C-alpha cells in the first residue's frame, strides 16, 4: 500500500524542491550587465544581500512590520477565538463560515477596500472633514501603519480559527473549578486559558509572521511606491533590474529565514504540548 503513495510523493517533492534547487543554483551565478547572467559558483550575491545597508534596512522593516502585525493579530483574535470556542454548536458553524468567508475573496480585492477607506478621498477622510476634525485630507495610506492594518485584516481569520480550535480542547471543568474557587476572570485567563493555548498562539503567530514576511500585494498597494519590503524588492531585482542572481539570493535568504522560524516554533509547540501532557497526567 505504501508503494502506491510513492509516485505522488515523488511528484510532490519534485514540484516543491525543484524550484528551490533551481533558485539556489541561480543565486550562485554572476550578474553581467550585457549577458544578464553568467554561469559561475560564487557567494558574492549573498555577501551583497547581507552587507548592503539598503537590503539590511528592507529586511529590518519587513521583520518589524511582520512582528507588529503578528502581535496585533494575536491580541485581537484572542477574545474572538475564546467566544467562538464557547459558542453553542448550532451557532458555531455559522460564525466559523462567516470568519472563513473573507478568505474566499482575493487579497487584492480586500486591500482595494482598505484603499477606499484610507485614501485621501476615502471614507475616513470624508468623515473627518465632515465632522470638522480636519480641514484637509490626511495621509492615512502609503505608510507602514496602513500596511499593518491591511495585513492584520487579511490574516486575522487564520489566527481566529487556529486559536479557537486549541481553546475548544481546554477542559471547561478547569475554568469552572477556578471560578467556583473565587478566581477572577483575569486570573483564569492568565493561569489557565493563556498557558494552555500557547501552542495555538505560537502556531498562529508564526503563520501570520511568515505570510507577512512574504506578502507582496499588501505592501505594494497600501505602502506605496516609496515603501519597500522583501517580496517587492525581490520582484524589482527579477523584473526591473534583471539581476536574477541577486534576486534569487534575496529570495533564498527569505526562504531560509522562514524555514528556520517554522522549525523553531514547531519545536517550541512540541515542547509545550509535552508540558501540558505531563500536567494532565
């Protein structure tokens, strides 16, 4: 029976690893202004990507935006996920469908909605001027704040679903016992709900962080032409500068950072589950 799965596994591995291997090989080539790419085996593209202050600034901005977005998404999702996990069965399905529904709409469509809200002639500026709060349009988009808002809104459903699925497994009897013993709500949350939902929080946070690190449409549409994160910078190297080796090196560094982060969080989640299992035992 296992041999029947082998062809599918080989095809999947080839489709997933093939582009990565090709990208790694291209990153070792040398850029030539006339030939565009010269076959070589050099690390100079990685040295340029790691030592150039321009790309260091872009990587720092990408990490900071992704980290802030992940933290904000986690904070907003926690009460919603807790409420969803404690809903009766007949209402839970409806709320889950409503939560997943935005994921069926393309990111560009949702980001276009934020442009209509945050733009200089958008809903917020119109409301501020109508209320007399300002006499001119405010620059609410084309900045890091708009990118964070767009990223949180796009990725919030993932965090809610992951957290609620973990909170459903927290025994209700433990919470009820703590409340019966006189523990206020904040102590129940801090000592029971939060520690037992850490695996879900870590998993959701790393998912949001990784998706923000690799986002293209959100920083381009809400950040504007002067706002550059890693994915748009890689696109510029490939499509505008025609420097495929440097673009491949940047992409490989971004991929390596993402993989290392996923592995680290996976180890933390396993360790936390073992701790919870030991406590339950």
